[in-house]
C-alpha cells in the first residue's frame, strides 16, 4: 500500500506538471510570443477555461500527501517555509493576473497584468524545479525528521540546474500547447519558438542527467535493480525525438512529445528517489521514506479507496471540459 | 505563549478570515444561481437566465479570489502547523484531499462550462453545469467543516505509544456527530449572506430606478429566502450546533456565555462586558434561568461555569464572548429585517418603501460579520486546544520556523490581501454598476 501511495502521488504530481505545466509555460512565454491585445487575448483564452481546474491537481496532491505521508508533508512544508510562501504569493499574482486583465479596457492595466502573469508563471516553473532538485539531492534532515530550508541552502548549483530545466521544459510544453490552440501568425511564431526551445531542452536534459548521476552512487541504483524502470527515461528520449520530428508541423504530435518528456523526467526522478521521499544528507537513517513517514496501513487503504473513486470521476469530466474547449481559440463575448 | 506560537496563530487567523469572506458568497450565491438557472430551464423565461448570468459574473470574481487565498491555508497545515500534521494527518487529513477530488474539481470544471460554454454545449448541459457548481461549492464546505469538526471533537482514532493518532474508523471521521449541525449552520449562514447580497443589490437598483424587473425579482427572492434562512439560522441549526458545544466543549460554552460561576438555573446574559480579572460581567442584562433552558431544555438545570476549570484551560474570554454576542445579536436583527421585508411584500409596498430599501442595502456587510464572528467563536473558543482534549495549540506549531519568518510572511500576505480586497471591491462594484444584460429581457426562448 505504501508503494501504491508513492506512485499515486507520483501520478498526481506528474498530472499537475503536464496540465498546469502548459499554462505555466504559456504564461512564461506569452510576452515574447503574442503581439498586441488581440493575440494576447487568444493566448489567455487558450488556457482560460482550464487553468483553474489544472491548479486543483496541486491542491488535491497536497491533501493526499497530508493523509498518506503526514510526516513528509510536515517536514517538507515547514522546511521549505519561506520558499513555499513565495510560491503562494506568485500563485496569487498569477491567478488574479489571468482573471483581472480583461476587466478594464486600458493599455496600462493590461500591460501590468500581462507582466504579472509572465513573472508569476516563470518563477513558479523555476521554483518547482528547484524544489524537486533539492528533494533529489537530499536535505539536512535531523534525527527529529525536520530541517530548516534557508534560501542559501536551497539555491545550490544542482537545484538551480533542475529549476532552469523545469522552466525551459514547461515553456516548451506551453509553446506546443499554443501551437495546437492558435492560428496564422501566432501559430508560425509558436512553431519557431518551439524549435528553438527544443534544442535548449535537449542540452539541459543531458546536463541534468549527468549532474544527477554524479550526485552519488545511490542515484542509479534503482535502475540497476529494476531494469524495467528504464522505460521511464525512454519516454523522455522518445519525447525528445518526437519533438524534433514535429518541429515544423504536426502540432498535436509536438504537444504529446513534450508531455512524454515531462512524464519521463518526473517518473525517472521518482524512481531515483524511491523509497525515500525526503533523503537526509546528514545520516541516511534520518531519511523520511515511504515506510517511516506513512500513515497507518488502515488509513492508507481507506483514503486510497476514497480518493481513487473521485479521481476516476475527475478524469472523466476534465476530459469532457477539455473536449468542449478543444480546437482553435475563437474570441467571443464572454472571452477574457 | 511564545512569540513563534503567537505569530503562527496570527498568520493562520488572518489568512483564514480573509479567505472565508469569499467562500461565504460562493456557497451562498451558487445555490441562487442554480435556482435561477433551473427556473429558466423549466420556463424558458430569459429574465432568469440574465439574472443567473449577472450573479455568475460576481460569483466568478469571488471564486477566483477564493481559490487563490484558499491554497495558502492547505499549505499552512504543513508549513506552520507541521507537528499537528505529523500528529494527526492520517486522521483529520482524510477529508482534505476529498475536498479537492470530489468538490473542487466539480466546481471549477463546471464554472468554466457555465460561463464560457453557453454556445458550445447543449442547453441541458448548461443548466446542469450551474447545478454542478452549486453541488461542488456546497460539498466542498462539508469536507472542510469535517476537518474542523475533528479538531472540535476528535473521533474515529486511536492513540499510538509514540503519541500520534491513527485512523480507526473512516466513517466515524466523515460522519462526525459534531460536523452535521456545524455544517448546516455554516451553509445556512452562507446562504443567508447570499440572500442579503442579492437583496442589497436589488435594493440599490430599486433606489436608483434602474433595472426595474431585475430589482423586483431580486428583492422578492431575497426577502422570502432570507426570512426562511434567518429563522433556520437560529433554529434548528444554531440551537442544535450549540447543543453539541454543551455536550462536548463545556469551557467554550461558559466562555461564550460569560458564565464564570457554576449555576443551577443559570441566566442568559443578553449584554454585558466580561471582567475576566474579577470573574464577573460588567453592566449585564440577564434573562433569568434562560441559559439553563437553552442548554439543557429545562429551567433549573446546572450549567458549569469557567471557575471550576484551571485558568490555563480557559479560552480567551473577551474575544469569544464578544464574537458570540455579535453573532447572535446580528442574527436577531436579520430576522427582524427579513420579517419586515416579507410583510412589505405581502402589502405590495416592498419595491416602493424607501426606508426599507435603504436598510436592506446597508445591511449587506453585516451577514459577513456574523459569519466571521461565528467562526471566531468556534476556533478561539476551542483554545487552548488545537485538537480538543488531545493536542494543545502550542504543541502543534512548526519548531523549525522562526517567529521572524512568520511575521515577515504575514506582512507580505497583509499587503497582497489588501491589494486583492481593493481589486475585488472595484471589480464587483463595476459589475454592479454595469448591471445585468438588458437585451430581450422579456422575450421567451424561441426554442421553447
């Protein structure tokens, strides 16, 4: 059951990264991609009806972590206190930027929220990567299971690298999403950006993989023990190749390629960390694992059943919502 | 209380009270939007659709701020209250993800459909999406109240030797006896606030001679729903909720009533100022024996006073006492306002009586105060416990977060929330200024 919950959280966070990932990416890129109010509105309406639902995956994943691995939630969240508060502020900034931009018809008003949307999205994408990097690298967790994560500790070269990787991959993903949702000029520009970003993604994936393997001998261990898990990095590889093949046309293919890259990267990261959730750099025995940080077996079982039923319903109706709003964006009366 | 504990409490209190301003109206309006949309679906009368659309605009602004200010609260369980999460996450946390999974997805998914999808989905789906938004909003409230109810009255757990709690019964936690009436009282309060907002905006239009049809519809709906809701706010929901307080939380009861000495045939203090040093009320007005009757159903019952408990188990007396008296006092005034409204409606004077319309318009903020005050009673009155009888608030905080960090981020939240509040008032004010869409107001759907 502990292993099932580990992968459930993995799936939740991956789904969040894929779904909210594209709207974060759209936010990070739109200042450079979309010109003029009309194009900016197209971009906003591409994500308008869905961004809120996408963000709910993060909230649901947080709630699931409380119930399944409360000690990890306690340690990780309190340890990352300041960083998480900054993320919260950025989430607020970003959310209101999307919703309030179109409320007043004035150039300066729109310019302000466009910038807020961009900065919020960009920094969130970066910080999520930084957090993941620190989790993989290990944290100075003490015997009581807690640590104090100051910015000087968190912003180390390795996690900055994973942060930049996260930012670039999500931007590429968002760019591919816009290729699916837009037409004419915007589409051509998005294709151009997508091809550029692809090459940066390739470089960063190679750099990050190398950096991760040199972190310590334990990093590749799970892949040696379970060679089947190599299918995860294979996803990334296929996604990268797909991204190259689809760089000029096949916009949907490009979107699925970046999706595969994100899925591959996150599942590989999860495999690398397993069974640790938060590894300790002070003493491996202080690490919080899926066993010593979990709720009681009964709690794990019950909450799994309670949530999986709901998740199936969620997948069904989020698919319906995405389908309803599929296709190229058309601006109407009720648009952003 | 140490600096750090105080800072954590201030941060949570501030962020949760600001956040709750928005769910009050999303829960309150969602029901009325679904009602209007249902009437439109059944009769095809476009006026109801125009009204539903108008309120959906205000709902959407509310919802956006509700979402962005709600995420910090879930985070704070881990960031500020890590020892509490670690202690009981497997138990109280059961309903937390369910809120996201069952309610919140429903709400946000269908809101998108209702607002943006009108031309893209069949009529029946558009109608159902308004019902989905309401179901999601109201359900979401239950899962959150269930978490709070567990903190008020922990059930369905067992203590392990390490001092943490483990889940024993999921159903006991989900169907906590404390949660039922607390939820009913909470939702009722939100719906009442919704009625006051609808009535207040209707009164504004009536007084400014604009959107006559819309104003009359709003006023009629507001006073009828408002009268029913203001009565059910007191009885049965308020009454039965406080019976649970009597049963499970004697110190909270004594504090909110300002009862220092245990008394047989205890009086109910209508007003009076608590003097905690000398354990008495200053200038009280009492209804003799009435507290005994409210708490136990007969006039000579004994009610426990605060003085039989050691001082360190007392909740903050003044805050709890005043919050409770403000809530009950306002609740009584609400009944009077809505009663007068229904009387005027019956005498066909509701739309012309300027005195009454002014009162109804200016009453708009007060249900918010009553709702917030109710939560202050519930949460401050629970002190010094975080989980009643199991975990003290001072033992639930994160020890690896310094007071300085919490003060810094609280100031940050204060700044950001001040900006949100200004934006919110400005944007909602603008929607109200623009008014509902007037095109084809009396036309009936050609499709019908």
